[in-house]
C-alpha cells in the first residue's frame, strides 16, 4: 500500500495561504490539535453497500476516475437514480458504536473524523432540513436503536476521551438548490452548481441557508464538536460559491467557542489547519497540518480491499509526526456496520507499537535535523526521540550511529525501558543495542535521549 501514497504531492503544504487565527482560544486549541497526532477517519454511508467510491460517480466530470468500479450499470441517468435509491436498502444492523470506539481508544487514536454528510447529500444524522437521511422512514435502518448514527458514535467516542471532528460536505448533490433542475447545465454534469450563483442569487441564498442550518444542527444538537471538518473545496468565495462561512463560524463559536474549522484547500481564516489528502509531505511544515490517508484501497468499504501492513502504517506515522503533522487513518465500515477484521488487525498492531512508544509521538514537535536516513526525530520537554524505521527483515541490534548534534545525558530504549551504552563520535553518537533486546522491537525501535539541560 505504501506506493499508493504520494510523497510531497503538489498542493500538499499550502503554507503560503495559511492564516493563524487571532482568537487566543483558537490558537490554544491548535496547540491541543498538534498534540493529538493520531485520528481515526471513517467514511460510511449507503455507498458502502456497493463497495464503490463515495459520491464521486454521480458527477460526469469525475466519471473517468470514479466509475472504474461501477460495473452493474453504464447508463448515466439510470446509474444516478440507482445510486440515489441506495438509501432505501441501507440497513447496517450490526453496528455497535461502543465497539467502534473501543477499537479507537485501545489503539491510541485521539480524535474521530466521521462523515456526517458526503457530497451525495445523504445525512448520517437526524437533520430536519431534508428527508434524505438515515432516520427517514424510507431508510430501513430508521427503526434501529442507533438510527441517528452520528449521535451514537459521537457519544460513544467521547465516553472514551476521543475528540470529535464532524466531516461535513459543503456541496450537496441531492439538494435542489445546488444541482437544481432546469438550469443551463444538466444535473450531474460536473461537481459545481447547475447555475451561476451570481446570476441566480435567489437559488444560491436558499442553498446557503440550507447549508448553514445543517451545520448549526451539528453544533447545537450533537454535543461537543472539536473540529468542523469541511470537504468540497470548490465551494469557496473565489469560485462564486460563498456560503458565508466566517459568518457561520462566528455564530457557532458563541455556542462552542473552542471550535476549529478545517475548510479544506480554501485557505484563509477558516482553514485552521491544512489537510494533505492521500499524501505525505516530504519536508517539515511549520503550520498545523494533518495527512488524511486510506488504510486500504478506498475511503469507504471495498469488497476487494487490501490494507497497509503494520510496518507501513507505523513508518508513515513517524514520517508525518517528525515533519510536524497529525495522521488521520481512514477505514470504511462494512455494509452491515461491522469493522473489517483485517483492518482492525492492522490498527491493533499500530496500537501495540503506540503502547510501547507513544511517548515519542503524543505532544511532541518536529525538531531539526528532523530526519537522517531511516532515523527520524521528535522533541518534547527535556527529551529528544530517535525513531528508527526498520526495513523488513533487518535487525537494529549491534552498534548504530544517531546523528544528533546536541549534548546527551542518557539514552533509553522505549518499550523494554532499558538504558543503553553510547559514546560520542564524529557526526553523532554510537549506541549499542543488544541483539536480544532489538528483537523485541523489530518495526521501529525508539531511543529517548535525555538532554543535558539545553532542551
């Protein structure tokens, strides 16, 4: 899976567009965000039944890349109606929010990013502004005790001290005021409105009110929301699609003053942190950021899925954290509401590594020289951590050189918590790791270097 991740991809950093919030509380919350390091992201909705890409096949503009797994229907209009009608069979009766939350909590995930609404417009919460929702009578799941999926998930994760980021799509391809009928473009021609908002401000204003009302429902009715994670970057003032997000954010923060907004790819005051998608920047980034990366082949469930190895996932986390970011790991629940067992096994492997080495991840910051070959560095308080990304089949035992320039008072191998012998050499420190101990941490051993009062 590692070869599917773009390294240093175009548009990854967006540092030049970043605007630090003036609000002191939001600056404080950004430091909280930077401490968390690890998020569980989940794409779940009616599309999960078919194992296809979420929403995107509805857009003809995106047909080439998004319909490669749509094999049952090739007529665009027939397909679109069949996709829309997936709400009438969506029935994940095996869902157990507490089990989902237990997986996250036991494996060290600090916040959840959950799709309350994707671009297709289907709502996984009990909105009062559309019937295209999981609690509607035409959705068979509406009688289930967990019918309001977002509410029960958020409650379960919060009980385990996992924070909440509510994913919400700004574009809504089911809303009659976004893909409006009878306009200059046909419905589904591309990802944008079927009309020019500047020429039809009456229709656009209805969409703005609809969107703000739904976002406010999440703020008012779904408990503490730490992040409003907004997808659909084409909805931006620069494109003539202004939903007056700053106005909304001001109202929302009267209720939840700590609220961060991740207005993805837009820049400006509402993109409180930047979100490289399916990519890992190849250099440190100085502003708050989070890579969102699929554990498998799809954001949502895929019947033919295959997942990263534990080693790949741990090494990616080290890449991200040593460069100053957070990692959001995405999995797609099965149509019945259970989590894929193979994905959970990988998360459990990550969790085992985090139990031994999380000290070198949580609450740390990037520190020069950042990386040297397979060794990456993080820093916290009076310690610097050397995280060694071990290739498959290679032992870290014996003598290794850690290219660290500062004075070091002591070294400890995390996990077994054993002090190590070391000597200063040109270019760093030569450290001796007994072979027998090295075998206990084959994926990525971590050495804590206690500084000599100069941290």
